[in-house]
C-alpha cells in the first residue's frame, strides 16, 4: 500500500453531477469531482463548478482552498463571504445558505463526516 498519493486531475475523468433541481436558484451549475480518498468518513479531492447558485445545508465538516475562480457563500443569516483564488475556509456542520459560482471555481477539499 502506498502511503502517499499525487494530486493530478490531468488525464483523469471526474465524476460529474449537478445540484438537485429544487436547490438550484439560478444557472445550470455542473460539478466535477476528482476524488482522491474516501475512507472512514474522510473525503478529499478536487471539486470544480461552473456558474450558478444553489442552496446548501452542511451536515459535515469541510476545509477547502480555492485554487481558481470566484464564488460567493452566503449564510442564512445574510453573512456574505467572497471566495477568490488563495482563500481557505472551514464550514462546520449546521451551516445553511447559498453557494454562488460567479466564475468557474476549482477548490481542493477535505471533508469529515
């Protein structure tokens, strides 16, 4: 078993999904996910989305780092967080609001459920 893994999305085929239709508020966002690890409630990899806006409700803990693009995360309380390349964020269970991708956004992530 290898104790490390190189992160490389070039030449690999991502899983492609969309938010549930009832959550989409605008656009037609397409999500591409390159999963690197899925073990014992730990998930990590790369995620990319095309422009659009949808409702989110987190039941898990997530750390991410924006690699490219521009998104806006808005909490149910109205708090607005703009996300640009170089920004990192932790989202804790219970967060509800919206995720809006203004410019196609690529992030690396670690999720603990």
